[in-house]
């Protein structure tokens, strides 16, 4: 069967991997320049910075199987299991990409075709699915089955543009999915920070959920921070220029870092973590040849998003793992 997976985040890539291993011809369509979605790494002034998901866990046996492969390919490494002085935080091993968080998605898509820089404007169903690009090259792809893995808000916008209606009950459940927002700051330091392994601190100051130095983390030659603000601050300041809220936050962590922040850029994550989910790991509509997955279905975090993609694949080819 020819299958198109829209979205190259961890859910789409996990689904595509499982389907291509089952013998299907899979194309992953992604609006961005590369794979990974919210597992994102950015280069900035000679630094490498993980600016979305920082790590993942592999508690589920299916994730462990994938993770073993990523470790073998040297795409990921163990990062840390215990946070010094924080007995309240679970001790599961956290894994990170060896050179950034996109490693797992790169591994998973090895057996698939990739259509990158392809913003899906519209989907059309006749006897097969047609997937149409917004602008650019005006590409059009066809498939027997379609998997969609973008955040639910973007999914509903796509359905609206394409006049797709799945019926009241599933549409209402899709509409009810809610995500937090996250305002992030990526910054270059003037010297190595004072942070010790793992190079990350949770809640280091008011309104900050996460602070890490990507050099201590092991992915950047140059000391460079990732700062994630709290959901509350992000929501309040979503439309406020970063120059108005970021300097105070950055000043509040410089002592802890033992370094000055030379330059910084903001990043807005519109869909950080799902607060309300669909209530099932995926939605499979065999009569339409359509399956929906992602963390809005599977639940918060990389591991659950990946399982959502794997279970979506299982629903399509109808076999147990
Ligand atoms: C700031 C932040 C920190 C986080 N920290 C952690 C963490 O430390 N550990 C953890 O486990 N989880 C963390 N998470 C959550 C984790 O990143 C997500 O749960 C997971 O990556 C979601 O994967 P996904 O495949 O469901 O969605 P995504 O990664 O969002 O993938 C969806 C893809 O669809 C693409 N797309 C959207 N619209 C279109 C279109 N029209 N055409 C083509 N492509 C389209 C997008 O570009 C994207 O690549 C964090 C998230 C954020 C934002």
C-alpha cells in the first residue's frame, strides 16, 4: 500500500518507520526543512541548541526497542537519571540526541521517502488521497492511506480548508484538545557556565521551567543556553515583544550561570504540551483510509507521541507487534 504521513515529528516518524518495515511504501510530508518537529535543534553563532524537547524517556518496551537501535547507530546517548538534590524527580534514564534531539527522527525515516518544505494546504479524497502543497513547487502526492500527525489545531484548520468532516463526535473531541504554549529563549554565553552535569536546572527562578547549557549537555562547542518560561508567563506574554519580558528573566539566571548572556533570540512554541487529549492514542477511520495520531492523542511527551504513532501504524496494518 502507498501511504502518506503528514508531519515529521516523532509520532509521524515512528508511524512511518513501522509502516515501511511492514512493507508499505511510505512518504513523510513535512512543512519544515528537516525532520523532528518539536524535537528540534538549531545552530546559532557557532552553537548548537536544543530548543524544543530536551530529553526523552524509554519506559515502554516498544520505545526501548527503538531506543536500542538509536543507541546502536550512535544517534542518542544516556544523559542523566538523577537530578542532584532533587529526590522528588523520578529517576528514569533521560536520553538525548548525540548531536541534537533530531537524531531519533533521522533514524526512523531512513526507509521512507521524504518530502520536506512541503506545507500541506489541502487534502482531497476520491478513490485515493491527494495531498496538495500550498505554494513553492505546487507538488501533489497520491496515496491509498493518509496519516496526519500535526497538532490538532492545525489538523482542524487543514480539515476546514479541505472540507473534511469526520462527524460530530470525533470532530468535537478533536476540537476539545488543548495545548500549553511555551516562550523559549536561546542565548549565547560569554564563557562556560557554572552548571555541572547534566547542565540543566528545573525551575531555576520565578517564571522559568527549564534552564540548560547545551555545552555541558554535550551538543555544543560553544556555551549556549535554552530557557523555557512557565506556561503562565508564556500565555500572558504571548503577543508581547520579547524585549519587554526577556531581559528581566535573563538577568535572573546570570548569577546561577556564572556567565553573561551575550546575545539571545526568542522562540514561540504554540503547541508545547497537551493539557486535554483526544482520549485515545490515535483515531483510525478505515472506511476513509485515514488515521490521526500525535501527542494530542497519545499524551504529553516524546515517548507517548511515539507510541501514538506506533499504535496508529498497528491499526493500519492490523497486526500486533
Ligand atoms: C518547549 C518544549 C519542551 C518540551 N520538552 C520535552 C521534554 O523534555 N521531553 C519530552 O518527552 N517531551 C517534551 N516536549 C513535548 C514533545 O516535544 C512533544 O510531545 C513531541 O515531540 C510531539 O511530537 P508530535 O509528532 O506529536 O508533534 P510535532 O513534533 O509537533 O510534529 C508535527 C509535525 O507536523 C508538521 N506540520 C504541521 N502542519 C503541517 C502542514 N500543514 N504541512 C506539513 N507539515 C506540517 C510540523 O512542522 C511538525 O514537524 C516539549 C515540547 C516543547 C514545545
